């Protein structure tokens, strides 16, 4: 049972895991922060039914939103009780290429080690992803922990999942990424005279894959990428969106036909990542389902 695990799995709110999966796998969350219209809030306090309001206000804002990583103290507040309970910790976070979250976690580990509180039992892992990709890495780690894995085995499960992961996302505009300074290699596409719909992926940074001209073509490409994951045996698949549940459901329908199974989850990306992407994202990807089973290994 999750409550008997030797290892605790921690992630941050940018995985956007559904609440039932967080509870089922006893995953601990550390919150990032988002500021809009001069008000800063922990993302964890913004419920899904408030996302519509947030994105409507984001659209109307001239200044846009800003985000910030958890503090060292935020991490210590989550880590300390787990260490006091004798657990190892595997802490998995969004790409260090776009956020200082991993760095805050590393500083918290150093502080707790120096204070003699068992910080050496914390393993920090940069998922080199976010959102659905990060979530799949977290779920692989949680399955290993539930199977009795110690910190090293749980971390190894996360690494295997990340190695097998592929995620893609189509967005309406590069403007929000440009404003937030997280545009990465997609910078080269700015200033195009064409109305493009970029298709991107995330590793060390935001990486452009291709550009299409219409939302319809972007959707078709997402279906094709879903088919590619099926053909590669990555049958644990997820769909995510920003402020576009109807299109996400259409992609889920196509995925069910391809995989003959339901997605691991479907979720909406929230304010922290949404602030830098803007409304209209559609994302898909996956890993082999064996990696999400206790003791799972795709080899």
C-alpha cells in the first residue's frame, strides 16, 4: 500500500496530475506561484474550476502574468516530516531549463543535510519536461515506491520513464512564450509573416518541431503523433490542454481508437505553465505502460 512505502515521491504543481491520482499514489506536492493583476497566489490554491477565470483575465491583461518557483522553505516544509518518518525521498520537477524549481529543491536538500535532518536521503530529479511528461515520470516513480523500492530504485524508475518519454504540444501563438522569456530555440520563428501554429516539445528548453498554418492541421498532427506513440509501443498515453476541453476530448476519442484503451489521464494545464503558453494548447504523449506498473521495466 502507498502508506507503507519506504520512499516518498514529491513533485510540483506543474505536473498537473488529477487529484485522484495524487491521492491514490500518495504523491506530495510543492507549489509554484503565479502573479496576475498584482496578486500572487500559490498555484495549488487555484482550483480547476477557477482556470476559466484566470485565462480570461490573462487574455485581457496588458502586462500578462509572472511566475516564481517554490522557496527553499516550501521544500523543507514538505521534506522534513517525510524524513522524520524515516523515508527516502525522490523529488521530481519541471525542466531546470525553464525554471529554478530544481535549484530550490537542491538548496533545501543541502540545508536539511547540514542541519542533520537526513537531507542526504533526498534525490532530486530534473524531469527535463513538465505537465503530462513530468506526470508520467512521477507516476513511474510512485509505482516503484509502492512496490517497496528504496530511493535508488525509485529514482531509476523515473529515469527509465523519462528515457522512454515523448511529448508534443501545439499552441496558438508564440507571443506568451516570447513575453515570458522561455521561448528557447523557437525564437527563430518569431517575426514570421505567416499565421503559424507551432508544434513544440520540451527537454532542456522549449524546442520547435514543426509549424502548421491552421488549428485543424495542428489537430491532425497531434493525431499523427499519437499514432507514432502507439507504433512505438508507448501505450500509456495522456492528453492535456489549456482552456480547450472540447478539442482535447476530440483528441482523446482519436487516441481511444488508436490504442483501444483510455488515457492514463486527461487534465488541463494550470496557471503557472499557462501563463507562459497562453490559452489554446493541445498536448499528447506517452510511455510504455510497463514502466508505470510496480517493478515495471520496458526492457
